[in-house]
């Protein structure tokens, strides 16, 4: 399935389907989770089930919501904001959403396209001609749409990579992002089958949005938040408020407040934080838009964002599930948090699961919670239209 671009008659090519790798979980953990599922099927409440999943998965704080375009079916935050403390979970706790930031960046791009300030076919070097001379020629023709849908051959950089080093770049955060992308454009292209899940794609998009709008990415994010009446922020939640949510790494070590320069480089690819209620509002906007009930973008434009290219569209991945239901989804893992969102357009339902720990156990536990919520709230079969 491929959506036609609302602004172009150009059709999309077919790209290889990327499947996630299987989890590697220990036997004891799997047995505990199976027992929890069995208890839940015999009448345990969702809250009790979710909290048991949280405890078994060693997640300090677990948050989840089930929403439609105009309703909240469930919304809960459970546990503690920092491991081994009494900082009880609250609804105003903030979660770093990692790569789920890309959906916000994609929407900012779509709004500027709608305003006529740029187009999906605008080439990166049309906006940054001064970078062309010292860049690889393989990158010359990449467009805004290519970047947003990962149809490039950029290196697959993330915050765990050793290079480049901090001392290679100078200036403020915005200047460092510019220099970081200059470095990326000088690297040899990777071999792909048509798609490369590269964070630098969205760094390039962020720079394009800044230059075209005359505003910083932070300003664009804040303005979007004000339009939607949600509070979007940048970086670690505990950096501005020590009592806010603490992230936990693979060893469940709390992440102390710090300025993570690598995530600053990847700002438009994965460094936004927000509360569960505000995230629910953003997801409800997606559902409303997909039904043609948003004044910000029309139905075709929302569908193009979610399904406009095979596998990876604009800030969203998509597929059909085992029952043939169309689902767009996103997963964020910025090092010490996990965020998962699944949107079922035809059933007008969406599921959000957040964790302040990035471990294999947390990942698997969140998937099990999502699966049970999906069973509870989605139809057993789809009606034929």
C-alpha cells in the first residue's frame, strides 16, 4: 500500500520490509510474565496487571494510555520516578520519547509545506548550497521527502557512536548541529536496499526547517505545543527539576542531570520530552486528522504522513497486523527511557506505553502490556467495507 503525495504526482518505489530482531529473554522472566497474563485473563484489572508487569520487568515508572480521537479509555502512571526512592509517579511526570520525536518533526515539516514555505521535493542543497562543495556527490539530490522517509544512504549514527568527538565542533547547540551534519555529509554512503534508518536524516530536516522558518527548532516545537495546548520540552526531564522523572539505563542506573551533547546534535531526531496526558493529546490529534477532523492538515495530508511511503513514512512506520488492520507506530529509545505508540486508524484507537528504563525486560514487558490492551479494546475481526 502506498499513498500518493498530496503535492506531487510522483509515485513511490517499493522498498524492502524491515522486521525487528527477536528478543532474548531469560526463562524465569518469561515464566513470570506468562503467570501474570494468566491472572489477568481470570479477571484481574488492567491497573493490577500493568503494575505486576512493571514489577516483574523491573521498571521504576510505567505509564500507559488508550485513547480515541475524542475519548480517553484508560490512562495510568505507576511506580516511582527514580529507583529506590519514594518519588511516587504522577500524571505530570515527563518522559523522554526518543525517536518518537520524529513524528513531531514530520508534522512541523508538513505544516511548512502546507504554508508553501517549502515542498516535499525541495532538495537539501537548495537550502544549504554552501555545504555542497565539501559533501559527497551521492547526497546531492536528496529531497525533504527522501530525508523524512529514510530514502538516503547516510550513516546510521546514534548517541552510542564514538565519532565524531565533542571537541571537533564549536559554538552553541545550533552551530554544533550544523557542523555535525557537515561531518555526516563527508562520510562514505552506506549500502542499502532503498531505505536506511539514519538519525542524521532528521538532523538535516531540522536544519532545513530552521533556515526556511527563520526560527530555531526549539522555537518551532514550542509554537506547535502552544497551538495544541501541550507542553513540549527538550532533553532530560530531571535537568530542570530534580524531582521530575529520572531515566534508567540498561543496568537500571539512574541518569543524573547532564547536558548530553550527542542527543543535542540529534535534537530533531529524538530529544523531546512531555507528559503522558500531553502525549495523548498529540496522538488524539493524529486520530482526528486521519478521520478528516483537523483544521491543521486535511485527511489526505495526515494519511500521507502516516502511510505515504512503504514501511517508513513521515515520522511513522506502518504495516498491517495479523488481522489485516492498518497500524502506524513509533518506538523511541534515547538511552534511559522507552516510548511506544500504536495507532489504528480504522478503529479510531491508539495505545501509548512509556517507561523510564531502557532494558530488555522493560521492552518486553511493555510489549506484553500493549498486547493485552489491544485485545481488550480492538475488535476481534474487521468488518469488510
